[in-house]
C-alpha cells in the first residue's frame, strides 16, 4: 500500500510530519510519502522521506511566471506530483499536458478525480496512478471505503479496464488502519490522506495506526 | 455524416447561415446543424434548422449569474451542445457535470478534445459524441484528415474501445467535400467546421461543396 | 433609482417577469431592467422592457467558441451588461477589456465587487456603474443597507472620489421598499436584486413593494 | 531604484543568479531582489539575497491543495510576492484577498497590471507597489520607457492620485542601464525584468549594466 500524506496549506510543521513519516516508514512494508507546500519540498526531501508535489503546471521552461515547473519540483527532490485534486481542478488538456511534462522529468503522477467515470477518463491519459476522492467526503471523517465502497470497486475496475498498469488509490475520510485495510480489500493500491496525520497531535502515532491496516 | 457549423463569435449573420443550412439540408442525407451565439439560439431554431449551443455550464437552476443554463438552451430550441472546445476548455469535473446536466434536459453533447488520449478520456464520460480537433490545425486551412490522418483513426479506435455508442467527429481545417469524404473514410461520423461556412461569401455554396463529399 | 432584476439561472419564466417589470415600470419614476439568461435576451427585449446581460466576455469578433460576444448581446436588444458578479468573477484584465468591448457596441456596464476597496478599483476602469454586493449577504434576506450601511457609504464615497460619473448600486439581500429607500439614503443610485422578484409568486407585487421605496 | 529579477520558469540556475545579485548588490544603492520558482525560495533566501515569490494564493491555512500559501512563502524567507503577473492573471477578488493575506504575514506585494487604468485600479487595493507591464512588450527587447513612455508617466500619476504610498515599477523589455535611467526619469521607483538577467551568459555583468543606470 502507498500512503500519501497531503499537507495541503495546513498550519503544520512539514519537517515534524516528515520525521514521523520517516520513523514509521522504517518499520512497515507500506510505501509512505509526504506532499508539502512547494516551498517545503526541498527541505522535506532532504530529510530523507519520499516527497511529492501537490500540483505542477503543464509547462516546461519558459515565460510562465507564477506557475509550478515540473523540473523545478523534480530538482528539489520530489518523486511525483498530485494532479487535479478537487481543490485544484484543471482542464482536461492541462491534466494531459502536466502528465507528459511530469513524465519528461521523471516525476510519477497521481491524478485525482471525483467519481468512477472520471477515474476511467483520467486513466486514459496514462498517469502512474489515479485517486478517487468523492468531494463530499473530503475532511468528513467518514471513509469512502465505508460510505460508498462501490465507488472504490468501480474506480478500480474502470481504471484497470482502461490501463492495467495504472494504480488506484482512494481518499477522503480515511483515518484508521481499518479504513486502510478496507481500501486494500476493495482493490485499492493506496490511500491519500491529509488532516488525520498532518494535524494530528502525534503524527507518528496516527501513521502507526494507519499502517497497522496494511497487510502484505 | 453530421456536419456542425460553429459560428463562434464571428461577425456573421446567423440567420443567413441558417437559411443556407436549411436549403442544403433539404437535398442531402447528411445531418446539418448550426451552433450560434447563445443570444441567437432561439432565432436560429425558430428558423427551422437544427441548432446547437457552443457551450453550457455544469449547472441546473440556481444562483449562477453569468453562466449558461442547459435548460434555457434546450428551451430556446437547441438540440445539443458542444463542450470543452479548445477555445473554451473546462475542468474534467465540469465536463462530466455538464454532460449530466445536458442529459437531464435532453441535450445531446459533443465533447471536443485535442488528441486521441483525451478523446479516450472524454469517451469515458458517456457523451453523445466526441470531436478530435488538433488545436494547431484550427483555422489553418489544412484538414486534420490530411495533415495527420492517424489522429482521426486513433481517435475513432480509442473512443470505440471505451464506448461503442459514442460517435466520433473530427474538426480543424475542413473546407471541402474531399475533406469530408476523407474524414468519413477514416471512420469519423461527422465534422466540425467554422469559418469555411460561417465566413463564406456564399454559405450555401460552401455547404454544397462539403455535402458533395458525403456518401451514404 | 435603477432597479435591476437578475434572473441568474433561476427556474423562472423570463417573460412573466418581464411582463411584471413592464407593468410596474409604467407607474414609477424608477428605471427598471431585467437580466435574463443570454438565450432569453432577445425575447425579453422584444417584450419591451429594458434588458441586460448577466455577463459578456472581453472579445469582439473572432474565434471565441463558447464565449458571449458583446455585439451579439447588443444586437439581441440588450442595453447593458453586468460584469464580475460574485458568481462570475473575472480577472482584472478581463473586466477592463469587457468594459471596453461593451463601450464599443454601446452597452452600459455595471461592474460588481465585494467591498469598498474593490469598488474603488473597478471605478478606475470607467464603467457606467458599479455595484457593491458583499458575497455573504447574497440571498441572505438581510439587506446590505441594514447589515452594514457603512459598506454602501464607503462604496459611494470611494467610487465618487475616483470618477464622479460612475453610478453606484448596491445589492445583496434587498427585498422591500424600505431596503430600496435605505439604499437611496445611503447614496446609492440603484439596487441589484434577484430571487426576491424572480422567484416571487407575484413578481409585479414584489416590484410594486420595491418601487414604493423610491422617492424622487 | 528597486530591481526585481523574475526567474519565471526559465531553465536557469537560481543560485547562480542569486550569487550575481548578491555580488552586484554590495556595490550599488539600488535594491535588488530575485523571484525564483517557489521550490527555490528557501535556497535563494538562504543565499543571502532578497527573495520574492512570483505568486501567492488568496488563502491562509486550510484545505487548499496545490495552492501557494503566503505564510509558507514567508517562512521560506521571502520578503514579498508578485501578484497578477500577465502570465498569472487573477480575479479582482483574488488580488484583493492575496494582498490582505500577504499583509497578514508581512510579505510586501507588487501587483502587475497591463495599462494605466488597471494600475489605478490595483492601487486602490493598497498593495506595496504596482508594476505596469504592457503584455505586448514583455520579452520584446524594446523597453516600455522607450516604446511608450506615456504609459509609465500615466501609471505613476494614476497610482499616486489613488494612494501616494504605493510605489510604481515598470517592466517589459528593460535590458540596459539606459532603460533603467529612463524608467527612473519617468517617475518609476523600480523595474521588473526577467530574461535579460536570468538567461544572460553572465548575470552579474547584465546586472552591472542595469545598475549603472541608477542615480541617487
């Protein structure tokens, strides 16, 4: 299982979360990563944990003031990037272009989408992975695997039918090891989560709870 | 073959084009439609020709000042709507939502996309049709069927693999009956065109040239 | 006083509202207008009442599929257009361009903004009028003239300091003649309203209530 | 004079430019700053030169995946941020909000705009500074001070009339000390430039040429 901790624009210490991720990563077979603000990518990556961007633009070099350049993100030490999170929806053309630009510089991609139909759609663009996150469940505390397990099953089936090499994550409301285990049983290859770890009093403890749900 | 004449924001008389479309439609097996400005949908539809919107928003009723309501478009007499034209790209979530809202009110949908991968993507959202239009050929005078026939073949194959019920149109640079015939031979079910008819001195003559390429 | 009834994307009959506006307009010194969906501009204008667009794009003629052309709006019979409503915020450059394109075709402009500072900003772009609408009060039933009269006073002072020829409207929560009278006393030249008339069981009665607050 | 070197998404070494800026800054009365990609802000600031962001979003803490948080930019060591660059235009409401959020965390702001009317508009939002950059001159090699000196004079007059405390920079096409001197003589308090330094074979030499135009 791949567990990505999205720090969003939270008022949290990215290095403290990175430290927790590093500690827990040593004792689990799960793959763990942190997605901080772009300003913090280099520091988090230097800390020795897998680091992801929350977004990159569909650009390479050039006159693109205020856009996030995939190559700069890669140079800062990121392994991959989220794309089209429901808080940062992009046009279809931009998603397509950003996947290509990320590929060019060796960044993996997780493209988020709202429902199984959109998951099938983005799977056709050859990302590394897709993540289904019903917007109404984000931050709800109710895991998608419990609120609507069929969404996860359909997303997995849809993505696989389009491109077997695309991994499928699920997100929204995941906060416990049971949620992670349920996501895995529904066919998901990983989970996206955010406040449950990023804003936890003890991020390492929260992560330990989550990885307890990971079975080889 | 389905021939859609997109009037964009051209300085043309929509009723004159509609008259030409009506005249030519009487003598061809091809299906012809006009996509005028939203302000002109009712007048064009009242003129007795098939009328399409150029865009609708992913909304139904409510507080959406300045957005184009699918139901108002349908009430004005439109049969369908273009979506995600390269001059009006939308987020994936908006394309998905607009298809659903259009379905709700009985509007057909043609979702435009730039390349075969994006055509596969939008085909997963269950539109009525998709249209592949390489942005670099729009308005170029060089038809996609000639500049890059493989794009049309791949778009047809990709869309069909996802959903056999989705029609595939192609656009960009189409101006003659030969272009229409070539598009048809490549597997396309129709063409999108714009300035070649909308800005022609004699739109009926331009259309007659185009439908000469339609073979049953 | 200028009273603009914004029909948004409401599920209402634009001709029924137009009829009510026409009836009431005959018996008041207030200036009344209706802002329907773009598809309904021609029908409402043909009905003989002053008609406004809810939005136009910063374009003139050309390849702008899915955008609303100011000249088409004017040709359909509109007198003016709202711009930058809080439900359709535009970039500063687009607001500036749309005002110019509207001017070119003889459309008046009312540019909406959220607070007095933004009202001063848009007043510098030489629109016909500005409208201050605190987003949190839109649809609240509490008029801005009551919830925060200082916002209206500051908007009037700010706009006038920048350009004395710019009229100032206020909006959000206005539903009675008292609200209109209060808006006028605070220095406002008109009001924007929406559901209070558009969704009223009896729009003419709602309008009569509003114009009762207009004193020469 | 304030000289801001915008690194855009250029394929350049931000530390090499920062080194040049640091060297030149020691020998001039001009204030020099570098605006790198967000991923490079911390490294450039740690290098000891004044560092600016190219963009921040109108957010503080919270669920804003993929947005650039002003506080994170400040924490990384930035002094200020560009806003509304013509390559990253924002809505009026977002510019207003981003200035406030930047103020909250002690970031200075330079709001870009296309013409004097827009400069007056953004000056009403109380930024630290404004920058007038005619889009058609960006990257042209022809300085605005030469192509259209009246634009700079009008921008200075317009901004000052609205808020005397707002500084006025100009940009687009500036590449020599003469251009900087001309900008200063037209009343400008600084210049924005990009490729002339960022992509120079010898950035220090390019900067020395520019600061030669600065007279106390």
